[in-house]
C-alpha cells in the first residue's frame, strides 16, 4: 500500500490531525484516488523537464504526484488554513512552491518569470474549485500565459459546454472563448466517489491545448469578446435586441440593423445560433464601423 496523500486513509488522518473542516464556499473536494491523478498527469503531458502551475492544492494530493513527475511545481492556494498542512504533507519534496493567493487576483505572468527557467515547457494542472471554474478558465486563456496546455478536473456539465455546438443549452460565451484560444478535449469522466467529500455532480477531465493562432480573424479581441458576451446576455432575446442593450447611444442603436445586414446576419436569430465564424464577422463589421 502506498502512503500517498491521495488515499482515503491518509487523507482522513491528515484532516483529523489538523481538525480541518471543509469549506464548501471554497469548493473543497479533495481527490483520494491515485489512479485518477495519474490519468490527469498522463493527459497533461508532464515529464521531468516540465514546469507546472497548480490551482488549489488543498492538502497536496495532486501536488505530490505532480512533484514526482515534473521538474517544478508552483501552486496557488487561497485558504490560509491549508498552508501549515501543506508544509507538513509536502515536506519530502524540494521542487514545490506554494503561493498564498487568490488565482483570480494573481499576476501569473510575473510568477512564471520568477519561478521557472526561461523557455521551459509549462502546463497548468488543477482539480478546480467548481464555484469559479468559468472565471478561472476565462482568466487563464485571456491572460495569454506562455503555457502549452491546461488540464483540469471540472464539473461534467461545464466540460460539455466546451464542446457544445450552436443552438444547444450548453453553448455560450465560454464555448466561444475556449474555441478561440484552445483546442478542447474531454479526456475522461470521473465518478464522484474519488472525492472527499463527494460532490453532488459528475466530473470530467478537460484538456485544453493552447492554439498558436486563433481559428478566426478578429480585428479587436476585447471588442469581440464583449460583443459575444452581450449576444448571450439574455438568451431568449433576439440578437438585435441584445445588441440594442449593448449600445447605449440612440444613434448607435439605429445603425444596428444596417450593420447586421452588412455582416449578412439576420438580427432575428438568437445569439446562441451563431458560429464562431459568424461572431467574428459580426464583431469585425461593428468594430470597423466605429473606427
Ligand atoms: N488539489 C486538491 C485535490 O485535488 O485534492 C484540492 C482541490 S479542491 C477541488 C479546490 C482547491 O482550490 C481548494 O484547496 C480550495 O481551497 C482552493 N481554492 C478555492 N478558490 C481558490 C482561488 N480563488 N484561488 C486559489 N485556490 C482556490
């Protein structure tokens, strides 16, 4: 029997030793299955030359396996109570740095410069806190970090959104953002029994491979993403009505119909029916009209 952190017995012993109470509000569901961790690491493509950024190490279940397989691991943890625990559980590994910080506020580019070798292959790996999966993924892709891939355990329902097609309930601005920056693949689904405590939902491992070039040409990325978000703002509304709410100015509102025609998109359609190519055409037409 291994004495890895990611076993029910060792995890229970650590939790008891520190009298640790899970904070549901921080999405604390710890992994207690080494096989699942090995699958995550295999799909992330990690080896002894690679550097890894982990989000939310918890008591160190995944961190320990990452330290064994990678050259260096930097982990961001928001919960101060976990810092002394991690110091204890990970004391045998000299290639781990834990940073006490909210990942949404962290300057990850700066941390990469300080912590890793220049031009080192970097991967992000995490069992994400489910309450903020979308903002974390959005930040990671939009910050344009010099990383090769992002491999994360997430709620299965969110994983489905990555691969969603237009006109489905799951299709949304997250689908478009991830399509733009990455190639997304759901590599396996995971039962709730591998977590402590068990979450109420099924989970899945998602691998995002960063693209060298986006699949569509966009004149201004910031505008593109704001327009996509506005198009999904009220899903029951037509595209033209969502765009009317996006443009506050009366004169601009009056031009919406003309610009929709110019972009050859029917304003009576719903935002959720547009492909990424159509969103790019729409955003580029509106952007150029503003210049
Ligand atoms: N990696 C551990 C494992 O697999 O057992 C724990 C995963 S648990 C699902 C999520 C972890 O993320 C918790 O340790 C939680 O405290 C931490 N966390 C939650 N919000 C965070 C944030 N905004 N920034 C950094 N860590 C966060």
